[in-house]
């Protein structure tokens, strides 16, 4: 093994030692799900800020930010950062849900407002999201250890997954919060170093002037992000679980700050892609810039990817435990060790199952990408969640409103995913809005959101009419 090949493993070893020191050795069953301290004290403001921010700086998000910066210039970074408005949307909505209804989780609220079946449909959608978080983050990280499918690649997948499962198994959400704090500091320091390296080069050349078509495509992506930010955060339990572990006012303030920090982080990291554009690099901009600037930059990028992937995966493990051991059965009884044991078993299951899509590379050039595309359906089908949560104050809205908002979004999301996987046009070209690669996605999401909202409102009107008729008949 050469020194260059050994560097990623040295970084992984150092990262593992630091996280092992920070993570708690043992927590009680309540701490496992609530993230509280030994004395029952709720997480502090800055711990919640750091945890919320770093748990949404996914390894794949960092890679995507650089890729978009490379393709669309500064509009790529602005567009991706716009997704972090989800913190404000979710924070304000959950604040209202908690202060007006006193609900302890989104699943409790959904059961009361729309019924148990609707709550389970929602939980099934976010389970797919958690499943995707495992393989997508281990893959991005493992690519720093070797080409996809190589022995170092698979060893890295196993090492990152097993180590993260180890400390999550012991500490649940409490371990996730504590390690998130350290991971946020590490990521911020590493980002400053990266910008200090690429900044002088950009200062000399200035921001690249992208072609008008690329600029317009970047603006289209920005508008798409604004539309999806209305629904995207609700289907991520990594974010929404953290909205219920402190007092509502503290949560709202922390979410706003976390959104600014994580969105700012993503925007600044997109300058790696902008730098790649100025240097004429093609392909993966993170790998390209690391190769251009030498082994030290490769180590920095590797450390950032490990940090962000670890924080996302441990949060996904904690969310899976809560979903399966508490939320699915709408179990609001006091937490017992039995709940924690069930949660740990579910963590182990998703650690294995969540990496299975990585085997798709052995299915060929067509089947493999199709399998990967099929696993990402949940991200496209959640547009109906916007009216379900944002208009939940409508008193007559019930299960009919839920279904008339949820299923059109699922249908459009599945159609778009099949279209992407098969390469065959399903949705009409007349749905496109804007320019470039994301024009059809913007049209599908914008029109889809209008359709879902109209369905939600229509369901509420029908329910109100039905209730009035029954009242008159009685």
C-alpha cells in the first residue's frame, strides 16, 4: 500500500478514535430516544443547532453542491442552499402543532388529525427515505478509499457502517447528538481550510462566467428548490425528530440558526465546484480538485465526507429505532428497555438492508442504475405533504383531504422516477417550466403541488358538506 492509499485509512482511524471518545458508553432507555442527559435535562440550544445543521449536511449533499457549482456557477450553490429553508418551514409548522395541540411527534399528530392508516402511509414514505440515507452516504464516502466495487471500497463500506452502528447501538439519539456537536465543529474547521486553499485561485481568476443556458438552468434549479422546500423537510425524520426534543421556542430558534449555518456551509462548499469549473476539470469535481491540489486536499475532503456521512448515518439509525419501536404502533407509553432493545435490532437490520442497493453495480449498465433510481422514489413523491402539514389548521380536513393530497404526489413521483430509470418519456413535455436539466422536474413539482393542494382543499369541502348533511339529518 502506498502512502497515498494509506491516507484515507489514517483519517478513518483518527475519526474513529475521536468519535469513540465522545460517544456515551451507556444511556438509559429514555435517553436512547429523547437525547436527554443523565439528569433528564433537554439538549442545549447550541447542541441542537449543531446537530440539526450537521445531520443535514449529507456526504451526498456536499458532492452535489460541488457538482452543481461546477455546472451552473454560483446559481448552483444558491439553488442547493435554498433547500435549507426546509428548517424554517418545518420549525414554524411543528412549533404551531406543538403549541396548539401539544403533540409529542408527527406520527401522534397524524393519527389524531387524519387517522392511523394515514399516519402509517406517512411513516412508510419516511422509512424509504431512511433506507436511502444509508447506501447513498456510505457510497460517497467509500469512493475515497477505492473505485466502486474494489476491495478497499467494500472494506470502507463495512467499516463506516459497522463503526457507526456500534456507537449508535450504545447511545441511540443521545450518542447521535453528542457526536453531531463534534462533527459540526470538525466540518466547519475543514471547510475553512478548503476555502483558504481554493480561495486565492478564485480571487485571481474571479467567478467564472457560465453560458447563459447554464445560468438559466441554474435559476430553474433554484426555483425548484424553493418549491420542494415546502414539503421536503417533513419526510425526513432526522430533522423532524429533533423538533420534539426541546421546548418549542428553543426548537424554533435553533432550527432557524441551523438552517442558516447548514445552508451557508453548502453554499460555500459549492465553490469547490466553481473552482473546478475555472480549472476546466471534468467529472467529479471533489475528486478532480483533490487530485489537482495534492494529497493534503484529498485528506481534507475525505475527512469532510466521513464527518458528514457519519452524522447522517447515526441520525438515520436513531430515527429508524424510534420509527419502528415507537411511532409505527403509535406507542406513547413510557419508554422501557424493551423499546430500546427493539430499536437496536431495527438499527442492525437497516444497517444491512440499507447497503443492499450498492450491489446494483453488479446488475449491468441498465439494471443497476434503474435499481438505484427506483430507491429514490420517496424524494419525488412527497410534494403532497406540503398541504397535509401546512394546511392542517383547516378544521374540516381529515382522512379524505390526506388521501387527495398524498396519492397525486405519489403518482407523479413514481412516474418521474420510472421515466428517469427507463429513459422513456411518460410525462408530457408541456409540463416543463424554465430551462435546462431540471425544467421538467420544476414543472412536475409546481403543477403537482397545486394539484395536491387543490385535492386537499376539495377533500375538506366535501367533509364539511357531509358533516352538515349528517347534522341536518340527525
